C-alpha cells in the first residue's frame, strides 16, 4: 500500500466531490464537538477564529487536540494586552529609525517596513503620522500594511488549509469511507419568537415552550441547554439536536432570546428535514439575519433600529406567536407588515441621535504634523490577474532604494526554495503565506513611500475576479488608477476578453471617480519592446476607455515598462529597442506619478485631505474580552481622515456613540519575533490594524447584548460640531445608474443585485425605474420603463433586501453631492459588475 501520494491518488481526489459527498460520521462529529470547548479555552487569548475554524482544525489534525491548538495559534492573532504598551517617545522612535538607517547602509529598508493584520514578523511599520512628523529623518521610510477589511465576510473565499492537508484528510476519509467535514452551517440561531413559529407545522413550539420555561433559570453566562426533538409535517427529528437558549438583557431592560439549534446529525434524511425547517423559518419569519463569518443564522431583536419593535417578555412572545401564525401566512398582511417594517427602519435611521463631540485628550500641533510641502498621491494598482502588479510595485520600491538588501535576499532565497523565483519582487507586496503559496494577491496591500518630489500611497489590489469586492474597496480609497496590462502576446487578449478583468477594472476606475488612469504596458521585455504591438494595444484600449467607459483622452496616460527588470520604472531606459521609439524625453512611470501628485496638489485636492477629510474607520474586529468591566476594543483600518484620543466616534449603521480612550497599533519587533503594541495620540488615513480602546461599561454591556450595534465591516465616523462627519445609513435610495454590459440579461423592476459601497456589500432590489437619461445626460421621463438594457443610464430606486429575514441591515451612504466617495455605488450580479451609480437621495 502506498504511504505517499501518487499521481493516481491526486486524480482520484480531484474527482471527489468535496461538498456534496458523504458526511463526517456521527461518531467523529460527536468527538469533535466534545473537544471544541477544550480548544476554545486554550485560545482564549486569541481572536478572529470561528466555530468552524476550530471544528475543521480538529478534524484536520485527526482529533489531536494539542496539534489543533498549536496550528490555530499560528493562524490567528493574539488579542492585544489590555495593559498599555510602554510609551515610546518620539526621540526614542527617532533613535530607533536612525539605528535602522545606519544598519542598512544608510537606507531604510523593507525589513522595517510592513505592518499587516496577519502579523508577518519580517515586517514592521512606521505610521504615516510618524512619517509625517519625523519626515526629515525618515523621508525614505515606506510602510506596507495589508488591509484587513474583513471582506472575507462578503465574498466567497478560497478554502484554507494546505493542499496536502486536504489530500491527507481526504485520504484518511477514503480509508474510513467518509468525506471531509461539511462546510455547511452547523448551527441555526433562532429567536424565541421564531421558536414558536408554528406549533401545528413543526410541533416544536409547545415542547420548547414547556421545556424552555422550565429550564430558564439564571445559569452560567445565561446559557441554557436542553435536549429536544422537533417533529414536523415532514416527519420527526429526534434528539440529534440540542437547544441553547441565551437570555440576554438589552440596555433598555427588555430581554430577547437566542435559541441555538445544534445540528449534530449526519444522517442525510434528517439533514434534509433540518433544511426544510430552516427554509421554512427563512421564508416566513422576519428577524433572522445571516451571519457572514461562519454561515450561522442568528436572530436577535436587539438591533437599535429594531428597538422600534416591542420586545415582550418571553412568555408574551410564546403566547402571542401561537396566535399569530395563521395571519402571518396571509400575503397582504405580509406586504403591509413589510412596508411598515421598512418605514420603521427608515424612521429609525433618520432619528439616529447624534451625541455631542468631545475634545481630544491632548492638544497636538496638527499644523506641524500635517503641513507638508510635498504633494500626496494615492494610487490603486489594478489589472487582470498575473498582469504583474505586485512585481511592478516590488520593483518600484526596489528602484527607489526602499527595500533592504538583506530582506530582498531573503525573499529571493525563499522564492527559489519554493520554486517560484520569478515571484521574489512580488513577494515584497504579497506577504501572506496564502498569497505566496498561490502566487495570487488576495487582499489589498497599502504601502506608504516617498520620493524627493511626492508622498505616495500604493494600494495594491488583487486582480483575480473572486476578489473584485476588495478591489472596489481599494479603488474607493485612491486618487488615480494604475491599470497594469500584460502586453505579451495573448497576455493582453486574455485580460481584455469577455471574462478578463481589464475591462471590469477600467469600468470600476471610472465609476469610482478616478481622476486619471495610467495605463502601464508591462512585460514588454517578453516581446522585445515591440512598438507595433504597443501601439496596437494602446489604440484598442483608448477606443474602449473613451467610447465604452467614458474617460476623456486627457485622463489617459500610457507608459511602457518591464516590471521584472525595472525598465522605465524609475530610471530612464537604455534598451535600444525601446529608446528607438520611446525617447528619454518621455517620462518614466515615476515621473508620471510625481507629476500627477503635483497636478492634484495644485488643484488643492490632495494635500489638504487628511486634515480635512471625514474620519472613516472600517471595522474588522470587536473584542469585549478584557479584565476591566468597562474595557473593550474595536480593530480596523482608517479609510480616511484622522482621529485623536478623547474624541467621540459613532458606529454606522448601529448608531452607538463611543469616546476613544486610547489608540494602539502593532509594531513587529523582528528581534524578539513578537508584536508590540504602541500607544498613539492619533491615527490617520491608511493606518491599518489599529486598536481603538474604550472604557465605557454601559456601551460594553450594550455591545454584548446587541450584536447589531457594531459589527465587523461597519464604519465608525467622527462626531463633529456640525454633524458633517457622521455617516448616514439607509435601506432605500435613489441613484443615477450607469449600466455596463448586462450579458443579455436586462434589468427589470424587481431585479436582484449586490450593491457595493467602500468595503460594504448588501443584497438589494431595483424597485423602480424613475427616469431614463439620454446621451446628452438629460432626464427623459417615459410613461413606463419596462426594462433597462446594456449601457443604458437611468435614475432608479434601490431598496436593500434580506431574502431570509425581510429585515435589511442599513448601509452607510452619503449623497454624491455631499461626499464623492461614499456617494458612489457599484452594482454586481452573478459575480460580474453590471453598473455603477451616484447616490442622489437617501430615502
Ligand atoms: N518577463 C516578465 N515577467 C513578469 C513581469 N512582471 C511580472 N512578471 C511575472 O508574471 C507573474 C505574475 O506576476 P505578479 O506580480 O504576481 O502578478 P499580479 O498582477 O500581481 O498577480 P495578482 O495580484 O495575483 O493578480 C510572475 O511570474 C512574474 O514574475 C515583467 O515585466 N516581465
């Protein structure tokens, strides 16, 4: 018997059906469930993992608890200590920087460069603030940070675990005659209201009511477990379930409950019944919201907006729910209820109480921090997968002497060992193990770098079509776009094809308001700088970008380069086959970027920005697990503006005001291989993995009892005197929609789409077509617009939806008139971008 994997094995496994095959055996499932609390306890100091992560890890480690714990500890980051890290004076920081400068031959290298949420230990950061305030000493200090936008929640992400471990697990399973653990939901969280859904149909209301009422006693952490059986019209589901009942108190003293139905069965017929039960709940009852992270279904009535709904006592809920079921099935009543619900939400959103702003703890000399004679430019690097984006940016940094030689040598050795020598430069940007293993950028990577002429923020966005939502998030933070084209034969064609990303990225750049698009013709070394090919691609792209997308000729800049050897990146080219048609009087990529920074600066559009921009913080994590009863933290990334300790932020859409007690950011200490958290007085645009700490017992209790108040993916904005900084949230809006290629599926009233704004994504419905807009951009009222085809423009009404709950969660938005960035919205359907719009009115 083979003890290693052979080609045939690979073939067999490739033919296996991961998701639809058999299930994990009930015994194994039971065993895993038993081990989970032990693993969870060991991970109490860690954050970011889900129930499924633990479950899968135990399975992948063949139930070896120690192995699973140590593997999970490597995968997830530690919670920051609640003790403030020793404060480092500017002088000490300066000394450190000087030391690092001298130790790298007078150049500050990337070994001291990156901070990212996954805590790559080779890399550490100097924040923009440091860079700005210490600019004379650190002018060559770049910073790389990986956006932790938590967009994993928003779009399917590739499965974790190495191929080998999957194969090993599959192999083991094959031997046992079972398939790998199901990725499907393992828990249903159902509100008490729903538990009493339909005593006739499911027979569970009565049982649960009686058992539950008996069981509800104050118990540890308000969690109650009871065995139960669910009988329904579809048959009975016995005792393979346990129910957990969490009785939570909201701040208003009204209670609501969450029932967890744990599915510990693997029997397909029972699973089928569970699914029917699940479908029933989702098709019929309101307050079920899909949790994005681990595909659980959760219900609570604790949403601030939902606070408009009465929250009766558990007994009242039981009694009233029983009487309500028949009428609930009446369609008209449903519609009226839904309408009322939407109105309630709208009113709730509009009535959001904005607290008074609070003063910063310290008076900082903001003028000196932000006065910067050099112009700023943030550019998003976009383009089809493998166009060479990361390699080019790696070369860009290297040619500016921003990469420490030892660090680059290390990357070269590592990439050679991994058989991916050509990726050494790309690895400067692609820093996660996953990205390096797969050779694909997965998340946004922001890098701060400056030259004598300008300060740049590079936003390296993933090219793969699965990661377009992250690309949208990257683009919405940039001033201009850098569209990288693989000019090699077939390279351009595959990116420019129907399924390629070049067109989609170009459309998004235009829709998200890029002021310029620099088209970087890359990989020209592969075709010996063929002028004819270059001109042909330029002609085709110009036609498309002007005629189909909407850019003006003046907004487009073309430049030939080779990212791999650095030709025309920052130094004038010497290769004859290029200089013969691209003479030295023409600009390098660096010169183009420096010039664009100056153009923006002159137009007064960039340098004022950080100081005057709205503070927007995109949340990736919330932790209440601190010793102090009042302490909690919110982690995330600063999308724009800046904030100081002592100031007050408000969550959107939850509307919870919070005063910042302290701000910490991680600093990797390469020498000790640990992450140290440094306390700061303020945090500014593009800072990533920022921990905002709060000391507010009341808010902490509210957060614990109401998960909707602040969720990962939500935004925090700064409360200012005139409320101007606070972001509105809505579930309904009018927008000017600009449609792209609809691939022969027209848009009808009622069409379902996904709307993207910044890092947010929500399911929505186009509810009404209000006007057509003709080619002269004039509104054209038609009697009745039946459908919209490709490339049409119209003013439409959009309403967020939640198929399962009918309780859409509002999205933070602004009108385009008030905010050009938050006023833009992108529409996707079936994995492709079908249009973009400007928000005209929040309804
Ligand atoms: N010959 C040549 N190869 C290049 C050039 N630029 C990139 N490559 C190669 O193209 C491959 C892909 O490069 P990446 O930089 O990872 O491409 P990417 O666009 O960042 O990929 P994603 O971010 O995953 O979309 C690597 O093997 C690079 O070495 C170039 O200018 N010339």
